[in-house]
C-alpha cells in the first residue's frame, strides 16, 4: 500500500491517458469515444473509482445534487433571449415592429435548470475500461506498482431485451419508406431482410452484391468521425456473406437501374466501387480507411 500511495511519478491520470492514447493502437472512432470518456476523470484509487461510477449512475454531470443552471454558451450572455421572427422583406436596421410573439412564432431561448441524466451501465463500463487500460499501461511503465482499476466494481449490464417490430409493423415501415423515396425504401427493405447494421449498409458497394449467386457481402462499416468519413471493419470485426431471396434481388436490380440512369444524366460511367446507397451518382467511396 505504501508503494501505491507513493508512486514513482507525479503524472496525473489525464497525462497518463494522453500517453496511453499515443501508444495504443485504436480505430479512430474508438479513440474519439475514449477521449470523451476520459475527460471527466481525476485522480484514481479503487474507492474513488467506485464512488465515481456511483455518481455517474445518478447523474452524468456529477452534480452531487446541487442545483445549477446549464448555460449552452460560455462567457457573458443573456440567459433569456427572445428571437423575434422578422416579417419577410423587413430590413434588419428597421428593428421589429410591434407584434404578438405567440402569433408570429417568435422563439424564446432560455438557459434551463440542470436536470440529472444518469449514465447507462454500458457507458460507465466504457469509462472503466478506458481507466483500466490506462492504469495497466502506467503499471507497465513503472509509474505505479498496482492497478486500482482491477479491483473496482462496475455496474452490471442488463441482459438484452430486443423488441423487434411485428410482421405487420415491419410491412408498414417498409411501405412508408417506399412511399417517401424508392432508394430509402430499398435501404429499409434490405435492413429488414438481412439484419445488416445501418453503418454497414452505408458502406455497401456494388462490388459487394453478387446477383448471380444471390449473395450480399457485409465487409465494412461507414462512420463519420470529427467531420470525416471513415471506413472500418464491421462491428464484429468479421465479414459475412448473406443469402437473399429473389424478391430482394429484384429490388436491388431496380435500384441498380436507377443508379445507372443517374450516371447517364451526368455523363458518368457506373463504377463497381460506388456506394449502393448514395445521393450522388459520382460517389466512388473515397472514405479514409481506418488503420
């Protein structure tokens, strides 16, 4: 215990997290999540960790039951602002003529009192896994002699309780999507019949579809991280081949025809590397490939 109290370094957990992120191999989207998880963490002991997890389960902001006002912006500002709806063609310099705000639809923006929002057990566990990995690295580096996170108790995740739509509800969802847009309807249909995740459907390319053998290959994920499009492995880190029926193949063939018509309209040749679901016929899937 004495060695743990008198660690060989005065580095804070925050600096240890930074060092760990620099040396740990992570996918970019995972790294971004870890950075967000690490931001509210301070000094660490097993007792502090368990108290932290309990606080996060009560309130993600760790307010400790103290009332305060949440301000959406930093610095001096008006906590209550009326954003008047300017009449069409009314010049800004002329100001706002007398009017009834309720009738005109003026919007009131007001800083609100804090309302506690507890973190889910899964979110708390993610924070714990970040800390545990950091402390393991600190132990390897000789900064501490033991890892207090190894002994900390973490919340249990309740068993999954999926509530899928009934066949009638699924049919209604597909019909509504198709009525809105044929491409949207195709995506919803494919999600229903294959069970492929949304991000994996967005990464689907025409080269992943084998109409002769009735196969759709689920090989990658498409996510957006810090304003950039990123391609990475599937969530399970495994590619899979999904067999589809004749009706689905027919729907995909019609979708392909619409894609080729859009290409002809802009004098672009269809490409096997293009995304199956894209509003741009010229999109060739130039997303950054995650390491």
